[in-house]
């Protein structure tokens, strides 16, 4: 069984307290993970400035080259993880075993992380709007247009409280190291694998080990990281979003409530977009905040819901090593049961129809875990409770709503794919403050443009643009 230590600024540290990770199907031990506590984190954070200084000794262009090499090592290398060496195949098996993700999804997320690291120069150029990274490194400089500018780092390290549900979210913090800011990571309880393998790849590629800490542990560890780091990123449910709303030092990533809107000018041709709608709902097992949980249209909604049910209702549970496995398991069976009971209550609401009811049970309980099969609900109006729900499996509500009422009704939306050629509606969509990422035209909600910010600009979060003037004596 693999032993994963705490990593304190690059140094492994054994803890008397450990947590055992087991295979979600067999119950066999997979890893023993050392557990940190809040006091340890609070002591170590005092050394955070040294993490940034170690990175500032290396030019940004060189850091970009090194993280590019780290990307290839992450995808293809044999790396030292804990007390053993880990191949890419080992990583995939371990990640699948403890998270319930099919192995093919684990491999896909490896490719995603590698792509971001390999294209870091282009991504940072886009996020900084072409700013010379040496200006960020120095803190001031002259832009290409001849204007003196200054950017002040707001923290020596970024604290991260990471989830277990979708390893793809790690792409959000990968640009931090080339920005010469250290990392303090609390991995998800079921998914420590990406944090450890990424850190190992960074170090093997020449990133200073002392710039990275990893603290597995409970909620007290996450709270300590958020309270003791000047900038932190946290992933969680709506309660987490509400807790940190308005806190400028915390960037919260919660439910996406991503949607597809069919404009009145195209809705009569909805069949043309059925593949796009299905992909947006079911890709990555429906686990991502960018998966569509709502399809909104002014008419044909019953037909759309029926067609979606035909495509999604028959999707079955497959073993995690099956290359075609479409669904991830809930490793906590009780959680899946509770979610389904909540959904059943919503499906009984007046004006709501369970479109996948005739395609067999949605809840599949196994001995140690459970699955929720894709579920399609039709809502006669946007007031239905299920129209505002999102869970970690393919659940979509097809909502009937007049086009002129949509933008006032859809609520917070991480990704909105609006299929319309109506220029007035397109302008209204561009002006809609409830929408974060906007796709105009038939673009799946799951298709990201890595040259654009995902949910807030990381540069603006980590750096402050300020006035700066210098007068040097002759």
C-alpha cells in the first residue's frame, strides 16, 4: 500500500494521524495518507515568503519552460510519489480506485492538465493581455506602448482547498508557479493523486521544491489555509459560495448551473443541436461545473426533453476500466441515496415531468458505492425547484420560458451557450451580469477556450495594478 506524507515546503513529513483510502468497489486498501492539522499549517505559513523568493530567483520564461517539461512528465513519466515510483498507468488506476471515476476520464484529465502546462506561455500571454512577464517579476516596468506600469503581488503563495469530484479543475491553478507565487495545497480527501503527481513533476522539471506544500487533512486544515494565506482558491457547494461571497481574498468555485438557451429564431430547428445538448450534459460523467444542467427554450420543450431522454435514459453503469464507461460512481453510497430522494421529491412537483422514468431506475446501488444514471426533467416553467438544481451526475432540466423572460430568470450561470442569430438577443446576453462565460452559437458548454479566463482572471486575483512613478537623480 502506498504511503503519502505531508509535504512541508518540499520536505516529506510523517504524521502519527493517517487516513486509509480504499478501492470504491472492492474495499481493498490503496493508500495511507498522512493527515495534517491546522496548527501545523499555521506554523508553516510563516515561511511562505521563502517560497516566493525561491521562484523569483528564476526568470518567468525559464519557469514557463520548466512547467512545460513538467507537463510531459506528469503525463508520461515515472515519478517518485510517497514511498514508491508511480507510472502514468499506476496514477490512473489509483485515481479511479478512490474517486469512482472511470479510467478513461482519468486519462482525459491527465491530457487536459498536460495541454495547459505545455501551452503556458500562450495562456499567460492571454491572461495578462500581452504584458511582459518581467514586469510582474520586477513589480514595475514600461509596457510596449511606452507607459510605466506597476503590478504588486498580493500574496507570496496561493492556498488551494481542492475537491475530489473532478480532477480537471486543477487546470485553474497550474499558471501560479510561472507567476512566481508558491502553492499551498489541501488535496481532496478522495483525490490526493493529482496534487502529489503534479508536485513531483514540477520538482523533477526543476521547480524549487521549497515553493510547494501539500497538507492532506480535515476541514480544519482547509479553514487554516483559507484564513492564513492572503489569497486562496476553494471549491465547494452553494454553502461554500455563500460563506465566502464578497471576500476579495478568496476565489470560490462552486456549482456552475451552466445552461443552453435556444433562441426563438432557431428553436424550431432544435433537432440540429441535439448532439451538442447531449454532449454538454453527459461529458466527463456530468461531474463538472461546466456541464449543462439546464436547457431553456420558449417552445418544443417537451419534444426536446423526450429526445434527450431517448439518448441519455439508456446509459448504463459500466466497470471503471471499460473504455466506454460513461458514469462515475458515488463512493459514498448514502450520499447518492440522499440525492436521489431529493430529486424524486422535486420530480413530483406540479408542472414537472420525469422524462427518463420509462428507462429503468436511476439509482443503482452496489455493495460499497452507488451510481446515478442520467436523468432528464421537463419543467413547464422556470419556477420549478429542480430547474435550479445541480448534482455530480448527468441531470438536466428542460425548461419552458419565453425568450424575453430568460435573462431575468436563469440566475447565476457559469457557462451559457446561447444558440441564436438574433443580434438584439446576442447584445442582451453580452450585457447579462449573471452569465460568466458566454458562448454565442452551437458551442458545447464543456468546450473551453484556454486563452480566456475560466471564472475570474487569475492575474487580477493575484496582482494589484497600482500607480508607480520614479524620478532618478542625474
